C-alpha cells in the first residue's frame, strides 16, 4: 500500500430503499492533493460525503483514512481523526455568532470544560482568547471585515460571507482531509475565483491538507483540481486529469443527456 | 459621540445607572405593597408606554445598555444590595415574601430547565416530576432518617439527577414532538404513582417535614433586629438568594464557555455538531441530568420551606408553568429566566383580584405573547466572549481605529 | 368466569374505550398531516364537546323539548359537533395556524396555552363549572348476556356510534373530493396549492372535522361514565396523541389502531396486573414510551431516511 494515499474508499455503496445512490465507488486521494468530484444532479456526490463522514452507514464497502478503516465509526470519531467538511446546503447555526460557529470547529481541541467553566475561569479565559485569535486570523484570510463582525449572528451576514464562515469552521478543525460540497454555489464568477484563491491560500498555509471538492462549475474544477473523478447514477464513470475526464464520452453523455450541461 | 462616552464613564453615568435600578426596584415593590389591581394596571400602562418610547428612541436604550456594560460590577453590587434589602421593605407582608421565595425556587428550577430546553433544545415537560423527586427525596430522608436539611438539599438534587437515567434512552432516541410526548407521559406516570404508592404517603403526601434549621437555629424564627422585626420567611429568603446566586452564576458561566457553544450547536444542528467532533449523546445526557439536579434542588428546598407536600403540588400544570417561564423569558438566557419567573409567579398572585379568571387570563396571555413575541421578553444574544476574553486587541495596525468594542468588565 | 370469559369481557371494555380514544387520535393525525403541528389543546375539544352537549340539553329542557330520547340524542350530537367544530376552526385561525411555521416549542406551548384557555373558559363560564357535571340518561339501560359476558345496551349503542363515525371519517377522507384535498395538502401543501387546492379552506375543514369528531368522543365519554368535568381534556389529549403515535402519526388507520390498542392496554393492565386498577395508565404510558424509542414511526408508519 503506498504511503501517499491518505484516504481511500473500497467499493463504497449505499441504497435508499431500492435506489442505489452510491454504487461500488473507489476513490483515493493523496497528501496535498485536490480532487475534483463531478457528476450531474443526483449522481451521489453529496451522499459520498455523508458516507465518509459517518452520517450515513454504507450498505457495503469500506473506507480508510491513514490506513485505518473508519467503517461503522460514529461521526464525531471520524471528525476527530481529521476529516472536516462543509455542506451543500449551509448548516451554520444562524442565531449564533460568527465566532461561535468557528469555535465549534475547534471543539475537540479545547481543554477546559464543564467544571472548569464554573470554577476555573482564568484558564478558560486564556484558552478562549487564544482560540479567538486563531479564529480571527482564519476569518481574516477570507475577508478582513468578518473579523469585525465576529460577534454578530451569522444569520445577519450575506450569503457569500456565510460560505466563508463555513469553510473557516471546517479549517478551524485543522483537518487532514477537507471535503467541500459546492462551496461556490450561488456566487458570481468573480466571487468564485476569489473564493478559490482563498482556498488555495489556506491549503498552502496548512501544508499537506488534502481536499475533495464537489463543484458544478467546470472552470472552477479545471482551475483548482489536480485530478477529477466523474460520477453518474452513483457509479464512477471516469477518472484522470480534467482534460481526460472532460473528453470522456460517457461523461459527456451523462451531462448532455441529463440537462445539457456545458463542459 | 465622544462627549457622551465620557459622561457615561464618569460619576454621572454611575448615578444614572443606580437611578435606573432604583426605579425598577420601587416599581416592583409598589406592585407588591399597594393593594388592589389598579397598581397592576398602572404599571402595565407604564410598561407599554416605556416600550413604545424605547422603540422610537433606540439610541437611548442602547446607551443605557452601554452604561450597564461599562459599569457591570457596580450594577451588580447595586442589584445585590437592593435584593438583599427586599425583606426590610416588605416585612409587613410575609405573604409576598413567601411568594418571592417561591419565585426564586421556580427560578432555580427553570435555570435547570433552561439548560435542557433553552441551551440544548431538549424538550422536558416533566420538570414538575423531577421537582417532585427532589421534594420527596428530601422529605423522606428528613422524616425517615432524620437527615438535616443541609444534607437533604443536595441529596434531593442528586436524586433528581439520578432519576434522569430513567429517561436517558428516550432522550437520545427521540426529539421534538416525540420527546415532548415521552416527557409528558413520564410526568403523568410520576403523578399517578405518587398518588398510589404507600411509602410516599399516597394522596396525603408527606406531612410535618422539618423546616430548615442550621446548627440549632430554626429558620422558623422571626429576625428581631431591634429597629425592625423581619418575618421568619426572611431566613428562607436569604437562603433562597444564596441558592439562586450559586445556580445562576453556574448557569451564566456554563453559557459563556465552550459548553455553551457546544450546547447551542447541538440545539441548532445536531448533524453539524457531530461532524465537528461533538459527542452529542454524551452532552445531552450530562446536561439533562445537570438540569434535573437544579430542578431537584428547588424541589428539596420547597419541601423544607412548606413542610408539607402532596401529589397535586407536582402535577403537569407546574411543568407547564416552568416551560412558559423559560420560553416567555427568553431561551438560553439567564436574565430572561429571571424576568420570566418574576412575572409568571408574581403576576398571577397579583391577579388574585380577578380570582376566577386568572388562569384564563394566563392562558390567553401565553398565547398572545408567543404569537407576537416568540423569542421571549429577553431574546437570546449572540455570544461574543468579551466578558471572558476581554476586548478585542487588533494586531493589524493597518486597520485603523480601535472602535471595535466597548469592552467588558 | 373462566379465563377466556375474562379475556373477552375485558376486550369488550377495552374496545369501547379504544374507539373513544381513536376518535380523539384521528384529530391529532389529521392536524399533523395538514399543518405539521401537534395540537395539544385537542383533548380540550373532547371535553368541550361534552359540555356543549350538556348546554344544548339544558336549553332543550328549558324550552320543554326533551321528549323523545332518540331525537334529543341526535340533536345533542349534531348540535355539539357543529358548535365544537366552529370553535375548532376559529381557534385554528386565531392561534394554531399562525404558529404552525414557528419552531416546534412555540407551537407546543401555544397549543398547551390554548388548552388552558378552553378549560378555564368552560370552568368560569359554565354555571358551577368547577364541579363534576352529571350526564342525562337518554340511552336504554339494562344489559344482556352472551355466555358469561355482560353487555350493556348503552355501551353497545355507543360502540356502534363510534364505529359509524370512524367509518364516516374514513369515507370523507378517502372517498370524497374534500378528502382528496386534505390528503393532497398532507402530502405536500405547496404542491397541492399549485394544483388548485384552496389551502386555507382545506385546513379549516380539517379542523372542523377533527373537532367535531372529538366532540362525538366527548359526548360518548359523558354517557359512558354518566358525568364529565372541565379538566378531563389534558389527560385525554395525551392519550389521543399517544394513540396517534403508536399507530403511526399521519396515518388515519394508524390513529384508529393506536386508539384501540391503548384502550386494550389500559383495560388489560387494570385486570391483570397487581395494583393494576390505579396504575393502568402508568403501564399504558410505559408502553407508549417504549414505542417511541423502538418504533417511533408507529405500527403503520414507514421508515424514513433523514436527509442531510
Ligand atoms: N436520505 C436520503 N433518502 C433517500 N434518498 C436519498 C437520500 N439522500 C440522497 N438520496 C438520493 O440519492 C441520490 C444521490 O443524491 P446526492 O444528494 O448524493 O446527489 P448529488 O450528486 O449531491 O446531487 P446534487 O448535484 O444535486 O447535489 C439522489 O437520487 C437522491 O434523491
Ligand atoms: Mg449534492
């Protein structure tokens, strides 16, 4: 087994009732790589993320992180191994402050809990203050203004900033593998480019982090990913460089047949 | 703007602040001491007028808030002194003193319920049942084994915490309406069982539970200070203030900590919480038990306050009152719970002038308030941790002026 | 009496109660379907139905129209169903629908508050409302035996009536255009609206039916026990909701099955368990909790995957 593979799946599958949403998919990603995951609507991209973060349990198949099988592990344990994600439909807590939302990303690294919260405020205060500095520097990468808005409820921010906060929350976990589910959905092309640059920047700063990114926008995929995997009806239909995949006949058909997507 | 800031910081600011506290205090005492319903109507009008005034001048409200933030310590000292003086002003009316103690017990219980319902989103409509566990535990231990009250009080809390285990599985497996149903069913089960079991005294309940006494000093003695004689309830009052202070400070500290952040996230989105490494189940159980401990503590206190408990004291309607306090006051918000318990316990007593209609009014007010102000009287405020981690120090010199925050205490 | 006799006798008693519970449970399921709310005040409509009948009876007596028992009974049922149904629709408009989109806790507390308001309104407005109120005996008394089993005429009539109402509701929901609208809204409100269903009207009608059916149960309860009281609604609400959940929330047949199951559980617990008579509901609620934990979708509900 070669060491550079951080994460891989083996014949990962799940069925909802009669529907095979993910069908014997084999993925792998090495350290520092950015893998683009594409496919028409309903092809199972989000479901794969849900499987490998422990939200759904696979019907069959297995998946490995740093050589260890994570099959059947609860979501929180998988997270603690170092897999972080964002959600296609944002799952920020809108009533909570920006800071709170980023803090939850640091959850399991915190040391001072219930008893300390009541009796050892000093220690907690120091930890909070350090965490806040880290949160600010993360937020600052994406948007300086977010730092000033850190005490405001996330619900008061514009959509694009919410996306950024969500990525910050995942980055706050200092993950080794980051799963981004359509991070640029609903953005203008300029905003998209900006976001991709930010993501690149983040990746360079935290060296060695691997990213799987789901995107519908092919310019984004082309510009950011080292390698691309295409899905259709839950099956992997192509894999390789962007050019290889986009030239693949089956991929073209999947997109054109479905809804005339331009590649 | 800068001018204003300076006046706020100076002695005038402090005087204004204490003035505001004093006005609220006087209005509160007047409500209790002036007989009849007119005072209630007058103050209600005043309140409505004030609300409208502050709506039209939000700047004024904001300044008062700043004032309290800037002098948090003085504001606290002022408030504590005023609270401690309450028995002196209403010495002539033990009935109201008793009612305030009851409000304090509800406050204690509701701080526990708030941890479950407000902070973590776990519906608990069986709070009266856990209140009963605390009360009966204290009563039985005191009657059966002669344990002194300073042991039965924590014992009642612990017992309620232990009884939480009965609902551990449902708490993890159900949520929303279903958890509501589970807890209502549990509540009814407990009331029915209390009624039918012999060792809890059946429908008669427990009688002659010894009232508090510490080191030979019975709480049932009036306090004679020479210039004034405080009714015996004053003893209970001060003990209640102590309990509320401990539970209140603990609650506020939990709120303003990693635990608070974690619970809020669990409440708003369990899946997201799990995805970031939160052991959702573990936290739910810890908080469910801890909340019930607070509720049980209040129940145990109640036992030793009135000396006589029976099943109707712990029926479903008590659970309802507690839930209304938390929701009407404002969820996940210690201050909201304080406001809620004062209003919902003291107002119905004041409404005794309309005797028969008071529960009808209660129901209607509940509906109206929730439809028009679903976030409660004191809505949840997003955490900024300024109180804990201090004001934000900007490292990047480039980003100019340092008007980021007004600072905490 | 042999064991079999006891079993049969208890089954008959349980069925009686069960039918009554089913009628209440149907309302919970209907409301949950069209509005996604649990109306915790629903038990109080059950109580209100009984009191409406009492009021109508008092009026009938006052004007000297209490002659033919059959006519009076019909008048009581129809009158109370209409009045209770109207109250149901009005309260739905004023306070249930406005909170149906709010967080679950808010709708929970509002409907609980509505329950208090209805209960207290009855207590305050009805003459000597705090006391238990006797129900008139309008049904034929006496009983007959089948083997060793005793069956009272009154119970038989009530039972038959309950079955008839359930069949009527079933017909309404599954065979009429109105019922189709209700089912469409329950499936997907937005889609139903696009297909031309008048959402508000459908919700009104649902509450009209739900409250009227609860009223029937309330009157049956009055005749069965010979009396009623202003505060019986809270418990009946919990039982009705429990029954709806055991059966499978959102499913009419589920509500019926759940109600009957709850009735049977209660009567068997009372007959078979030590201290059963007093604690029968403790046992029944225990079963409900077990259901919620191990089969939250109920007997007839289907398993659903939570979408992420
Ligand atoms: N919880 C679920 N229950 C039932 N079916 C599901 C569930 N989650 C996903 N599916 C189905 O699985 C298939 C794959 O869905 P998935 O969300 O993974 O697609 P996707 O590739 O992310 O599409 P999109 O580009 O629209 O986000 C779809 O047919 C979807 O309806
Ligand atoms: Mg998707």
